[in-house]
């Protein structure tokens, strides 16, 4: 049985350190995974000092990615620690499990990113419909909110720039327009047609 539980950890949380799966309960519609962090202590988020003085714990129930068409909910025991640094402003802090959930998050990070990817491809209404088919019941507005929370994509530097000219004031004044050849989008407008402006 112990072996099975260890294998479950590998199966369910392959990339997350210090998490143990205690049990898995399956019924017709839902899978409940009882899990907790097994690190000896945690680092205070305010002062960075390590503490192993446990000051109680509580349960959180973040939704996880569905499995076999069933919804998955973690029953995650989260510990509170006392910060041992007398100079620290924080007396009690809650442990964090990087990569698994975020503070006050109702979903695991991987469910968030899955739903955001569905939302990016299909937008709110269709995204929510497909998520429900996959076993993750979620509203249209939540799908949109998760897409909205995605980091802005980095705009790559233009590699090839085209140069053209534009006219203003009914052709009496000419400027230069720079166009990214790859994306075909204007990059910049220069106020004149001087070679020095273009070079800079
Ligand atoms: Zn502290």
C-alpha cells in the first residue's frame, strides 16, 4: 500500500517537491486527493528565516485538472509556522507549495494554466463549455479572468525592418515609416526623411 501511495505522488505531482499523497478517494463524479507538504519547515515570506515551529494547520480544497472525466479536488493540509526571528514583523505565516497552488487560489496552478489555454483558444463561452466536457466546471467569466491574468507575451525585437515614406498635410510634408517585415506591422514613424533620423 505504501508503494502505491508513493507511486501516486509520482503520478499526480511529478514536478512538485515535498508533497505527499496520503490517500485518494474516488466516487462516481469526483476524485478527492488527500495531500500535504512534508518539508521539515518553511521560510518566512517576510524575513526569509527558516522555521520549523508549527503553529497549527488547516485544510484547503483547490480544484485540480480532471482525471478520467471526473473532477479532481485536493484536500490539502496547509501548516502555519511561527517565525522565530524576533526582529520580524510577521509572527505567524502559512507555508507555500510552489508550483501547486497560490495563496487563496481556488485552483491548482496547472488547472489555471489549462483553463487559460482553453480560454485563449476558444474565448469565454465556448471555453467554459469545453472545460465542462473535460470535467472542469467553470463559468465563462472565470475563463476570461484566467486569460486576463496571463502574463503579457514578450514582444520580440524586430529583426528585419522595412522603410517607406508617408505624407502629411496633403503631401506637403514627408516622413518615414518603419515596418516590421515579419509581422507586417508599423514599428515607428519618423518625422522626416533624413538619413540621420533613420540611422538613430
Ligand atoms: Zn519572519
